[in-house]
């Protein structure tokens, strides 16, 4: 399904969509080109829509028989999301991950594409055009950033863990209680930015873990494969790997290594604080 020729063509398509549809609008958006979807933190721009349309057409052409699940298309027609439960290959697209940062004129945004088959990520692309970074992962073949191999490694013993966590506006009361466990000795939690770039930071060994309370596939599929192929792991509140198609016990964590993921999970479930008491 995924040979080197297809990998190269997808990378070209991802770069072209971002370079042609997103970057010309960066720091040049007019007020009428930005809209609110479900709330003040959930924005969409003309760049999001244009890039997704282009990627939807190109990716489906590159792999005949595949379908595309894009963030903006699902917003218009939620039934599209059900394709993740099917047997055909699915492209998952987030045209601009970090739209708030994009709207503010900051460089912390990226375009995310993942190929998933029967619920399993096969390949992913994380392109941060303002930072000139292209990360790629293939199942069983490792992860790279601008062609250089990524290895997440493990945090140094005794190091304060740096964890990016969901904004409280996106959490239920139960999830807030779980995430509050991160405010513990030896942990430095902060609000997350672009999910795709947080995953890239884990794969690079620059961030120790994330703790997220939502499961939209376009935010997580590409990054979770990137982290896994760099040597990291991910676990839901039930202690199971995150399932791209949904139905996960939330919040969940992705981390540089197994031990860090287990520690964050213990904080989220209250097991670490109970043990300390």
C-alpha cells in the first residue's frame, strides 16, 4: 500500500497544499476570512478550507479506492467520520492544526496527514511550513524530521517532567479532576498548543508527554504514529493504546517512553498521589 514512490508523492502534495493555500494567507487574513465553529477557541479560515479541498482531491487520486476524512468536511457532515470503522484505506487530514496560532500570525501551526487502514495508522506527515519542518513516519520503518532519524529517548532520571495538557475549556468535570493530578511535585504541566507540534516535540525528545482530553482523529493520528516510531508510546485512562477510530477512555497520554507514560497515567488516575499518601 505504501511504497517509496507514494510516500514521495504524498509529501509533495502536503507541501504544495500548505505552501500554496496556507502560507500566502499567513499574517494576511482579513476579518471576514476567519469564522467560529463550535466556540471561541474553535476557529476556521479560508486557508483551512482551501487546503483541505486540495488535499482531499489529491490524496484520493494518489491511492485509488481510498477515502478522506478531513476536519472541515466532518464539521459539515459528521457521518463522514464513520469511514474510520471501514475496511478501505482512509486519509485523515487536518489542513491547519493550530488554527488559533495561525490566525494570530504565530508560526506554531502545521498540516497533518495520516493514512489509516482498519484502524491502524500506516504512515503520517507533519508539515510546519513556517518552521520549514517536515516530519514523516511509517509503521515499522521509523520516524524522521527533515530526513534525519528521530528518537524520543527517555527523560533524565530526576528531571522535572514537562507535560502539555488540554485546555480546561475542552474538558468535562471528570476530565478536569483527572488532569489536576498533573499538578504534582516533579511535574511541570502547561497548556498545549498545536497537537501535531506537541507530538513532534515528544518525538524529538524536547517534551516529555502530553495529556489530552479529546479524541478527534485528525489531531492525533499523525502524531501518535510519529511518537511511536520514534520510540515513545501512548496509553488511555484504561491503560490501553489510543484507538484512532474512537471509544477511548479519556484523558490519554503519549510520552517519550513507557515509564513516563505509566507515570503520567498514574497521575491522571490518582494512583501516584494515593501511593505517596
